[in-house]
C-alpha cells in the first residue's frame, strides 16, 4: 500500500541559526565545557543530554548549600542605548533554583564595571525550560559581558544547554536615558528612573480614554527564506488590573512601510498591582525555542505595546522590550504562505 509522505529537501533542512549573532563560544556544549569557567560545584560534559538535539550539555550534581555556577567572558562592542539578550535552556531531576545573569564591563577582559546588569531566577522544569533575561547598555557603552549560569538544589542533577547572548534588534528597549526611537501614540509618556535591570529606566504612561500605546519600528536581520524572533518585555500596572497587548506588524519595507505581510499578537495579564509582569512568546517547547516565525520577505516589524483597558489617569510602566533572533528547527514551517521549501514523495 502506498502512502503519501512529505520529504524534506536540502533547503528545508537548514537551520535558521545564521540569523542569530550569538556572542558566546561553545554555547551548545557540543563536545566539552571548553570556554566556560567552573566557579562552583562539580560540572561534567553530558554527550547525550542536550537540547534541541542530544548533542551535548553541561551537567551538575545538586548539593544542599552549594551553588553550581558556570561563567564566560564575552568581548563585545556595545553602544549606549543598545541592548543584549541572554537565554539558556535548563532542566533538573529534583527541587532546584536556577539563576541566569549578565553583567557589563568597560574592558574587554570583564574588568572595570560599566554599571549595568540583569538577572532572572526561576524554578527549572523536569523537562527543558527556557530562562531568559535582557540588559540595556549604559552611557559609555560596554566592551565585554560576563555571563553567569547558576543552579542550587537539595539533590538530584541539573543540565544547562543552548546558551545564547545576542545583540538586541530593538534599540532603547530598556529606556536607559530617554524614549528616543519610540512613537508615543496614546497617553502621556515620560521616561522615569525606575525599572528592573541596571541601569534603571522605564517608560511611564498616564492613560487616556483609549488607554496607552507606544510603538517602534525594528529592522529585522536579513534572512534567505524565513526566520524567527524572540519577543519579550515587562509591564507594571499601578492603579487597575488589565492586559498588556503586544502586536507585531510585519512589513516588506525596512521602515515599517510597504505591504503588511502579517500580524500577530501576544497578551500578558496583570496578576498583581505594583508588580512587574512579563509578556513574551517564550512559552513554546524545544525544538521551536520559543521563536515567533516571520512571514517570508518581512524586513521590518512594528512592535506595538498597548494597554486597552487602562482608564484615563491610570499609570503603567513598560521596560525591557526585546527583539532578538531565535533559531527555528526549519527555515520554512509553512508560515511563508507556501510549501516552496518542501517536496512531496510517494514511497
């Protein structure tokens, strides 16, 4: 009996990884822990326990009262107002806490504090889970970044894999000095000395009758077929509960002009007043790496952050808006509107 099957051709087998500009060496722990410094705990290379494919990972035994940590110093040339995004995949077999952090320095050897840093702490999942944080570059720029991966627990084992430090495509997403580059469309927006990451800074809106809305155009990295992007940010409601809606409008022009090739929206709910909440498309499991596939031919995206349920006079803060390349398993997951990168065969 014949069954119709889809067979991948050579183009579809290519990873979208060339879009990413990962600044870390040996980020996938493919053959060893080379390039990483063990600062705490006992770490080993696991040749079969990686993600998205079993090609290697870093493994540690969790001992009560002990912090297992890996670090790497990455030289860079980051201008003031730009941003960096750090992510890594983590899993554990027992009760554990993971912490991922990036610190910026004024010298290429991770010395001379540049006055910027960001960290995120969470509970690793039994399966692979993505830990993600971003940092804005302060006045004076930065010449290096120290990446730190930490794990603590009362027993069992934990793994780290697929670490990535990428330049942020959404400039001034941390509002470190001003609101430059953003279109202030609804509500009264100002930059304030508040936020989550160092240096402090965020966008503050006093709502109008239509809520509050801020947007900016982001030029996407060049790609041959299609690519995917990780979108994230944080908001803080001060007066009333409501959703933050992030809408992505993809365009064929470099300045968010020309034909609109597609629209996608992400919704983040406010769980508690006065608390920073996250919105992101980072909840997908491997091998998608939480990435947002883009329509074929998209060269820019308008990132629109909207608070439609905000009452006039209510206050909300926005910070850490980030857009970075994120590899998909395939270059074309049919999001381009055709099947040009796939071929059909009948065995």
